[in-house]
C-alpha cells in the first residue's frame, strides 16, 4: 500500500506537471513555434544536470532531493546549435498550418479534413500541389468532381511551403498558455512600439 502511494505520488506530482520549459536553440530562438518547443520540467532539469542546456529563467516552484533544492526552469537554451530542417514534411498538421487552419473553399475554421483538388479518381496525386484543407460540408459538396464543375473556388492555390515560411506561420497561432518568462524569447524579433 505505501509503495503504491509513493509510486502514484512520484508519477503524478500535481502542480509541478504544469511547469513546462520553453526550449530555445543556441541562437535563443525557439526550436519550433507551432507546436511550441516545450519540455516537461523533469526533462529540463535532467538536461541542465547533464550540462546540455543553460537555464535562463525559472519558476518560483522548486523540487527537492535529500541533498539538493532546484528551482524549476521555465526557459532553457541548448548549448549545441540544432540546425533547422529545410525540408517540410508533408503531414496533415503541416498542411493545416500552411492553410492557416481554414477551409480553402469557404474559409471556415470548423471541422477540417483534406481534399484533393484534382480528385484521385481523375488521376490526382496526394501532394502539396494537389491537397488542401477543407471543411466537411465543402469536401462533401465537391466530392470526386473536378473543381470547375462544382462552382467552388480556392482561396489560394496549393503549393509546397518553405520551412521558414511554415515556422513564421506557426508564430500566428500561440498556444493556450504562454508563461510571462517566455515572452522576451518568443517575440524577440517583433517590432517594438514607440
């Protein structure tokens, strides 16, 4: 019984689960904006202990061992620079991000799926240049018909985005929670108000 309680306590440390650390590359930019590059507080402390990161901001909360007390990191910087990927993976998530989480036919932000502009039944391929985000009603309306026979129009032509373009697009969609200690690092290159 006591062992079960201790195991449960260690697995579910309550409020400490709520203290993620923002992970910055060695150039002090986030590894990614969307999804925002975050580590659990445990991973951040482990990386700091192994001397893989520098801690640049901390929460008020602490964790303790019998011999040590450590403030929980809120922002860590990698000591070694990680080169950003130049190739953008063709994933559903990246497709929705490219299309700004909007249906490319009506502009709705509702229940999104994806649609082949040139239907697969007509020889259309699954590629950046032929697939767009679409809401369920528009996808059903278009079906397997060619676009010109539906009376529907695309908001913008589909194309493969560049890695930097997709990273910048991700900055437009901040997560639900942004800790105040992260703000200087997330928008460091934004123009300041006079």
